[in-house]
C-alpha cells in the first residue's frame, strides 16, 4: 500500500476543486428525497449501502410514510418490510422508528438544523448530521464518507488516519465559499473517477494537482487492443 502523500497546499486545493467543479458544475446528492425528513431518513439508511439501493427501498417507504408521524405509526416491523434489500436493515429499521418518535417528542415533527440536536437522534452520527446540515440547511459542513476519506488521503487534499482528521483538514484547506459544494464534487469524483481499487486518473480533470504517486494516466488496454 502506498503511503499517503504530503498535504496539498491551499492554492493547489483550490485549483483541484475548481477543476472538479468545472467538470461537474451541477453536482448534487444522488439520494432521492422531497423534504428534509426524507433526506434525513435516506442518509441514515445509506450507511454501508449504495444510494441506488436506498432510493429503491425508500420509494415505497416514503409513499406509505412521508412524515415522522406516519412512519412512527408504521413502526419498526413495518419499516423493515421496505428496507430488507439494504445492508444492516434490522438495525436501521429500529433506528428510523426511534428517530421518528424522537422527532415528534422533541421537535414537533420537524428536523432540527443544529448539530447537537441532530446527533442526539437515533442512528445519526457526525457524518449524517453534516450531510443534513449541508444539503438541507446550507451549512458549510464537510461530511466524510468512504469516498472522501479515500480522496483526502490519496491525493494529499487532506491526509488523516480518521474521518475527523480528514474532515478538519478539508475544512482548513478548502476556501469557505467552496466548502459546501465541495462535499458533492468530492463524493461523485470518488464514486465515478477516483475509485477505490483502480483510480481512473486518465479521466481526472484535476490530475495535475493530485499528489498521488501511482497515477494511472493511460487507460488499461482492452483485449481487442492487445
């Protein structure tokens, strides 16, 4: 395994992200939701699951339970029937049911906008809170998922041994006016270009600023080409 490169300079980080922004100016969450409550539930369900699988599960769930009250009435067992196709569905059904009860009891059925209240809800950790604050409330937060953690370390954008270290590095290095959209630029870049096993560096618009020493600047040869 190649050691993580040294941290990227602030100027290089800005140039790196500008290149990603120009390549994907309309980057946004690939989760399908109609309101802040549906976003919160979708993000809770997305842990160790793809957005595609979550969207498939929540389509029916949100049709039958579009708000905290109706979902709480559906209950853990009822929620489970809709989400059995995604990972950790039992624990997630329990958390979502409890989360809905907490929203009703503590916040009048509304999703709170502050980190402390969000992280006090069942199934909501720092990453989920950051996503909701960023997407729903326009906060300058950086949610570090597996893709952003990988990019932060691989490229030198924000090396760190923990997700919090990577998050703090990104917040410190990314210009404030770019921080909120950078969350989406980085996730989609990691999902489709800077992939875990085989980064497609030849497709990367920001490769000149990337400090990864083992860049793959030419695509692999196909059998036909060989």
